[in-house]
C-alpha cells in the first residue's frame, strides 16, 4: 500500500482485502435449527458458528429479496459502507459469496494513527478510493474461483453424487484452503474481467512444423486425447474447448510455470544443431509427473482435470512437458493410469523433437522481430471476445501475487469504467477520456473486439489523440477492422 506524506500528517492507503469467502446451499438445511447444514465451506474457519449462520442467512435473504424484482437475475453484489459482497450461483442452489473490505485511507501523525481516525468516518470509505473497487473485476474473480475448482474437482453436483455432502465439503476444504491464499485482490484489474489468452505470433511455416509435431506425437502416444502447445507462456495450439482452455491457461501461466522457473536456462534458447551425433541431447522434463525417470520407484502421478463438464464430462490426466521455452500439455483419459514405461517413452520421443522445435521457434521469432522493428511505445490492452485473444503492453508480468501494471491505478480504473460502459450496449462505439493527469485514455469497441489505449500527451487535443490511435491501429492491428 502506498503511503503519501501530507503536511504534518501522513496518509496510508490500505488495499482491498478478502474478509470472508463461503459456499452454501439453502436446500440442505431448510428447517429452523438446521441452518448450519447449509454451510459447505467457510473462510476464515475460526469465525464463531453463530456468526457464520448469521452471515449466510443475510446473504440468503438478500438473494431472495432481489429475486422478487428480477426472478431470473438475482443480486450480483451488495455495497455497504465498509465492504462489498459478491454473489455467484454457478450451479442450481449452490451459492458462492466473497466479501471484500473496501480500500481505505488511514491518516497518521507522528507515526501513530490519529485518534479521530478517518477509518471511522464515512468519507474514508465513500470517497475517491471506493471507486477503485470495481464490481465487474471482483465478480470475475469469484467466477474464476469456481472455474478453477471445477477444473481440478469437477462440479459440486458430481461430488454430491460421489459421496454426498461429506465428500463435497472435503473437496472444497482441500481446494479453497490453498487457492484463497493465491488471491491477491489488490492486483486484480481489467485482465481478470477478460480472462483471455495471450497467443504467440508465428509465421506459417513454423506453425505448420508445430502442427505436424502434434500430429506425430498424438499418433506415437495413441492414448493422448487432447494437446495444447505453449511457448514463452503464450498459447500456439489447443485441442480443448475455449472455456476449458482459458482456465487451464490461467492455471499454467499463473501457477504451474512460475513454480518451475529455470534460472539456469532463462534466456538461453540458443539454437541447437539438429545434426548432433546419435542420441540428441535434449532439455525436456516433466513439470507434472515423475521428477527422475531413472528412479525405478518414481511415482507417475499426474494432476486430474475435468473438461466438457456440461455434456460429456471428461476426466483426464494432465501431463505437462517442457523443453526450454516450449511447453506441451498432453491430456489422457483418467481411466488409463500412466506407467513409468509410458513416461520414459514420452520423454524419449517428445524431448529431442521439442528441443529442436523450441530453438526453431526462437530463431524464427528473433528474425521476425528484427524485420518488423521494435514495437511502438504505446500502452494498450486488446481483447477479442471470439477467440479470447488478449494482448497487453501495460502488464509486464501477471502472476497471482504480482500484476506489474506499468500505469497508475487511477488509469486502470478508467479502463474498467470504459469497459463497463461497453458491456451495457451492443453497438460499436468509441470513448475518449481526458484524465486529471496529462493522460488521455481511448476505448474502441468494434465487432466483439475491444481496444484500450493510454497516451501521455500533455498538450494534445482530441483530433491529435485520434490520429495517434489510428497510427497504432495501422501498425499493430493492420489486419483488424476498427471503425473510424
């Protein structure tokens, strides 16, 4: 939280924090005295039983009350002076609730909070900083909590079928106890609303090489059902449905890959000569599964994931294998346990080819970069709703614990506001905002695509800003049609 000195006193900005998170089903404890049975998960667990019951009851009442005005769309969020509550019903009668403390300003004098602390005054909550907390961002975070749970556990209903309330409670406890620790609400922004996928730019020839590699691998390792191929944390190819891939992509890029960063290989994608003698040395290794293939006792345990849960409900093992900056995910039917022999076969087939492919991609990418020159110093976010493609020059790196947005939170807030305006109408439109600082913010929405540009041009006028954005569209999005 940023502390800013002001005259004799000091102001300290306290970021929004997660106060509580719970999941309940009103049908499980319908009678008086049985209210506790409704609660399937509650964080923090230390909270006294009656308070849990009271908080769940309040949420139930709010949802029921708002249903009278809008039977199909009950409450999404509730604003109070000190916090905001977000509601989500991912499956019938299963409600998830997230309570977030509003960001606040604390005034200090001589290192101590003032006795008439601004924390206790309504203005601290309702003033400037309240607007930082955007409903859409946190509603999206809550929905992603469910999607991530479902990716690794399947639906709530499936757990009930497998072993009733007891099994569901166990699964929720095991998953959310760890997952909620990775929620860093202060660094959530517009990218969490999009939950998009960053695609790696490739020329046709290299793309065909990858396509041919995937076909060969799926043929050699015939138990593979789906494959996804990533390079530098960006997606190149996926055989999964869009919604499943977007949440798997989020897991890979914000959780699995950062845990396996290789300092010794970082930035060392030097091309390896394909004409190496005999057994080509390779950099391939499993990110999920056995750590050491030479150990006969090595465990071939892979995480299970659940995809296509709406219709076919497939349970798969997730095998993630990486060589230098290239990673390939193989998904195989969970009813077939992968053996050590299969893992060794995969390593010997995939490793060398993926290593050569990784250096090919790196070489080709560097050539293309030299030809196209350096990217302009525009700060923008682009998102395409049709293929979930996302591109941001505002975020340097995005992991759950850190989102290095290179612009001020006020400007990120304006981007969120423009996005909220866009979502209220179906037509294409453009919004230009002059911020209090020297910044201009431009939002364009055209046929399922959205572009947000931030320009720092002190004395520019509307016409000049428009020209700059046109220039950006011509250089960065020359094959994408944006309405003028």
